[in-house]
């Protein structure tokens, strides 16, 4: 993907001004911080214990088939930390203190990823250029999938609604192995590494070190110390596959959906929409009344609120959604939401099937 900046219409509509003012007033009137509160801190502790606690217990049950359940739990813990803790921190939403954000954002390293690559792919490319296939890397899957009407249709895409669910689980496996290295090289060549004020050679060295640390504790140590090496390999795969499947489905159900727009920049590389309007047109929510789901996935079922206000901690999204929804209705701006997770997943399935058979003229 060649990085060439795309600009949006800079005219701030009355809708945008009104929405931002109402959101700011919500925090001022209630005298609360836009960042984490006690419940968020407690949640962080629980999720970290959920993952690393399960890992510690593995050493007592490593020879038993019950250990596979612990690997499974670690997969849920990995996904939970990624969506609820690391995600907010790397957006600068966890705390007003940059060092606190850096600390929790660095947790992705202990899960096999790279926080620098994540910031570029997610914060810079995905959040800025949502659903623009030439810019948003979340839509870029090579030839395996067709996630946008703008992408070239291949013969095998007619089966993507079937094989997608099996391949989604491999997301973090690839992420922990070669993806970070390939991304870092590509971001360096495209000048994107400079957006994080990082030196390529230093980051490549650190990435190698971080990968060695991750694989040492997560895979090599268990292979050496546990009684059944093959059980470790199965468990390790279960952990990553569980996390990958959860993360993929949550992300896809927010953007790769039929009601959403997939805009393409014109020859001048501009999009004739205000950025806020673009986000509402390319994003949707789901299961907004599910407290358990929202707790676990870090409020990413309120994806609209997250895209409009990524620097606000997700614990506030439920309340903000009422402000955003009413303001959008008042100004006749689309606000899309699915009643539950099942309906969102079903809609994504149907859209994958549609994209696999529909050819743009």
C-alpha cells in the first residue's frame, strides 16, 4: 500500500459543532474525567490476572488435558487486554498522564505484537481513513478477502463467507510471527514510521528483542518445562486462535457491513465529506444494551462513539451514545446499530457473500 495522504472537507457543520459542545458539556456538568475511573482500573487488574494468572496455573496442570482450557482462557484474556486496556492506552484515552498510557499501551508487546505498528495501522490509517480501501489497512488482506466494493473481485471470493470464519482465528498468529516485521519495513519505506518519531534501525532491533521475550515466556519455556510438548503446541494455537477470532469478528462487525459506506478519494485525493460525517457513514454499533459484552470488548460495540472520540475512555461510551444518537437524529445524520451480536455477525456474513459475488461495473 503506497501512502499518499487523503484530505477531507474541512467545513465544520453545525452538527459537528453541536455534538462536540454537548459531549464537552456532559463531562463538565457531571464533573468527571474523560479518562479511566476506579472501575476501569479494577477491570484492568482483573483482565491482566485473567491472562497471566491462567499462564501461571498452567505450570501446575501442564500434563493434563485440562491445560487446554487454561490456554483457552488465556485467549480470552489476550483479547480482553487488547480491546479493553491496550486499545484505550494507545489512543491516549486511559489516562491524561502520557507515561501511564505508554505503560499500558506497551502490554501489546507481552501479547506478541508491536505497539508502534499498532499505532500506525490503527490510529493513523484506520481511524483517519476508515473504510477507504487504498488507505485503511484493516481492509487490506491481500487476495484472500474482498472487504470493499473497491477491491478487485477474485473467483475464490465467492466462498469467502464460508472460509472467513476459519481464517479470522489466524489473525494474531500471523501478527506474532511475520506481520510486524513486514509492516515495520513497509511503514519505514512509506515514511509512516516518522509519524511516531521513531528510527527504523532502533525499532527493528527492539522488535526482535520484544519477539524473543514474548516467545521465550509464551512458548519456549513451556516447551522446555512442560511434560508434553505437543500439548503445549496445541494449547498455544488454541490461545491465539481464540483471541484472533474474537478480535476479527468484533472489528469486522463495526465496519465491513452492508449499511456502511466505502468511500474512494477523487483524483485530487480528497473526500467530499466532513471527517465526522465520514465516520458515521462508515461505522456502526451493535449490542448496545449488552453490559457483559461491552465490558469484555472494551466498549467496541459502541464503535461510532469510539471513532468520533477516540481520546475518551470507553467506560463513557454508553452515556455518550445517547448524546450522539439524539444529535444525529436531530440533524438527520445516519446512526446505524444492530440489536445484538448475532444480528451483526449475520449481517457481516451476508455482506461477505455479497462482496464475493458482486462485481463493480
